[in-house]
């Protein structure tokens, strides 16, 4: 089962929380297509978001370890939000195939990130996947 929209909504929630600004998490949910999600997909999206928040320190440490010469503060906030979700999946959602997690993250990077986001995300996740 493909959870593309679930991941996108979780990423947008994390991004809004990271950068702050006028949009609250509730605003993001209202503006997203959350109503298009099945109950199962909505729960998956919530699990991703809450899982990242619960394990943030461990996830960020994992990202920094594999992002050669990049500190968390230097990573674009959109890319960081995508990476956090994907690393959470790699560490805690063992039923999801690694390839699906990496592919979905790369696709989010292409859609929402910068020109080099997809390659950057792919490289870090490939490195994380090798050790987990």
C-alpha cells in the first residue's frame, strides 16, 4: 500500500513546526488533503509525525552521522523534514520495505525540495539503510 499523501502531510506538519510562522499545525491540516485519507492512512500519517517528535534526538543524530560535513542546522528545512520521516521509518517501521521508504522520500524531495534535494536525500538514506 502506498502512503504517499500520508507522508506528505506528516512532512508538512513537521516543516510547519520547524519553521514556525503564521500557519499552525491545525492550519496545515486544514489546507492539506487530509480529508482524502482513509482512516488507516490518517493514522499512519499521525504515527509518522508523532514518532519523529518522540524520537527526534535519535533521528537527528542518525542524520548528522550520515550527512557528511552537514550539521542539522545547515540542511534545508524541507529536506530535513523529509529525512526525519524517512529515518523514523527506517528505524521504527520495519514492516515497510526500505526501498519504498527511500523512493517516497526522494519523490517528496523532488516535489517540495530544491534542485539537489532528491540526490541529497537519497544519499543520506542509502547510507542509513546500509547500517539498519
